[in-house]
C-alpha cells in the first residue's frame, strides 16, 4: 500500500497525543559533502513532551491510550537507572494523570548525594522508584528480578482495587511498536517532499521495538529502503525471530496483514563493545564529528554508537557514494549529564 493508505490505518487506532509530530527532518549539508552521500537526519530528539524527548514518546502515544482505555491508575515500567524510556514514560504518565512506578536495574551505580540525568528527572517528576542493585550479578538476572518484584507489587495493588498497566522495557510491546510503523510512514512522506527515497536508514537498537516498527512500516508500504539497526548491547541470533513476531503483532494491531520475516532485519553487533552503557572510542569520535560539523548533539549509549556504525559503513565503502542515507536521531543526550563512567572521552 502507499503512504497515504498506511496513514489511514492509524486513524482507527487509539492514540493519546503526546509531544510534537511530525518531528523535523533535514539534510546535514557539511557532512554530506565530506562523506559524498546525501545525509539526512530524523529529529526524534525533538518529540517532546519536555526538553528531553526521544523515540519512546512515539510508542507511549499508543501505550498511554491503551492504559487509559483499560481504566488503569498505575503504570509500571523497567530499565537501567539512567533509562531514557523510563524517564519518558514518567513524563507521559504525568501528562495523562497516571501514577508512574519504576523498577530500575543499577548497571552504573548512582550516587544518592549527586543524583543526575534521567534519574534526577524521574525524581523531579515524582515517580515511585525502586532500584535493584547487587554487585557481581548479571544484568539479565537483575532484570528478571525487577520484573518479579514489580509483578508482586502489582498483585498487591490490584488486590486493593487499583488497576495497573505493565509496560515492558523500552516500551517494546506490539502496541508500542505500532508507533514506529507510523514513524516510518511519517519520515517517508518527508523524504518524498524533499524528492528522494532513502536507500538506508540507520538507528540504534536496544529492546528492538524501534527496529520492529520501522521494518514493519517499510514492508507495509513496500519500500526498498534498507534499515540498518546498530545494536547497543549483545543480542543472540534468535533476536530477529522475536522481532519478526513483534512486527507482525504490531501490524495486526493496526489492522494490517503480517508481512515481516526474521531475515528482513539487519542487526549489526559490531559497534557496541565493550557493552551497554560502556563508552567506546569510535562512538566518542562520532559524537565529536557530528557536533563539530553540524552542531548536533548525540549520546554515548545509543545514538553515538549508531552514528559510529553509519560513518563506518560509508567510509569503508559498504555504502555506495551518492546514496541517500537517513540517520534516525532517537534522543538520549541526557546521558551526557549522567555518571562519568557512561560519558567516555569527549573533551
Ligand atoms: C531506547 C532507545 C533506543 C533504542 O530503541 P529500542 O526501541 O529500545 O530498540 C535508541 N536510542 C535511544 C536514545 C533510546 O533511548
């Protein structure tokens, strides 16, 4: 189907209007010339609701609508202590009059006398915050524990007659993912107005909801655009199968036919080392390069690693000169004001 038909599907899906859409889309002239490609940027760092927006607001528009339709009072979600998703969920809850409860896993230990970045915003916004920490224990195990503890908490509230809405890490449910099907159509319309079809879209991928939505959107409108999802943390090979299920469930949710297969995804694990929330030299230099050439700020955890991947694909010749390349800025610059272990060598 064409972009107009895809957009029409969304008129029937319950949505809570949050933030500012469409987000800006523009060319990066100086870097385009330097790299010999047409490089554009999709500014989801400007989604709102406040100054510190990002990609999760697209998902939260659909998640908040579902929570309200179900008559929920509390919203639970998960992430790292400096989670962008958690912070954006809290802002969305406040906007919708829902009570936010966070179960956060400590990867980099916060200093309670010097609270920073997203955790500071969560506190200003008055979220109920539970931090799960224990040194020497795998992040995955801590994440499982945070989910168990939250489930127990929700059971208690439900017994007392309070309805709770449970949002998975990153908002990566099929309902949240629908937001990025819409996002893809929005960007393609902007590209068409500029008179081109993107050959490549690059973005950072964590829980995968963004990738699942973009790929579903791409397949839905039968576009030839390649979506390169740069991982910011380790994922097993089976991840693509999981993501195809997520894409197809999201397509069914908006009333479209499932049309995504595992090999429609292009995940790239080559740019995140040594790990999630641990900076690397390539990402630091990518952050500096975008800042110095275009005055645009990206972050060490997600967008810096994604932009590092984009630059490497272009400069190593994996992408032909003259290609139309879109970098999806997913937000996250608050990480620059987090604990210095997260920051990396930027000055
Ligand atoms: C969450 C996040 C991502 C990754 O999105 P997923 O849908 O979880 O894959 C990318 N960039 C930033 C800044 C994020 O906060």
